[in-house]
């Protein structure tokens, strides 16, 4: 079992930055890939970014490209999401997710991931 816990959310203004953290515990050595998703009020949960744990290769959704950076610290079992130039449309609950699935496809879907944190709220005011 892998347990994930997000932190770092908050209330910021347009253009500000935030860094979200996700602490992993348990059988974290089994994780092949981790990702960040978000869910805005009244909307479905959507993919933001993913990272392959061993190689560090990353992939982003278009709205995140150039503004968000996903990274990991293998030694500390930590996942991060650095978010710059935040916009009101970035307001959402952000979730980190993990999976033992090492497949090369499907990793933008939430059903690709097995382990989920409880989420952290990010609110961006205009």
C-alpha cells in the first residue's frame, strides 16, 4: 500500500506562484509513475502533469506547459508541482496520484493511477 499526502495549497493572486508537495509513504518503491490532477468546482477531475519515477521524464497538459513544473525527490519520496503565473482558472483541488503501471499510454487518465492523496485547495483570485 502507498499513502500520499499533499500540502502547499493556499490562496494567492493572479500571477503568483505556489509549490505543491506530495509526501509518499509505505511501499513507495513499487511506484513507477506519479502525477498531478485537479478538480475545479462543478467540473470533472483533469490531468495536469505526470513524471516517470525512475527516469524523470515528464508530460504536461497544454494549460500547464511553460507555467508548471513537476519534479520528484527519489530519496525523500517527495513529488512536487511548481506553479508559476497562476490564473483564476487554475483554482481547483489538486491531487497527487501514483501507480505501479509502467505503461507508455493512458497516463493522462485518472483510472491509470491507483494511489491518491486527499487533495489540497488552490485558490487564485483575480
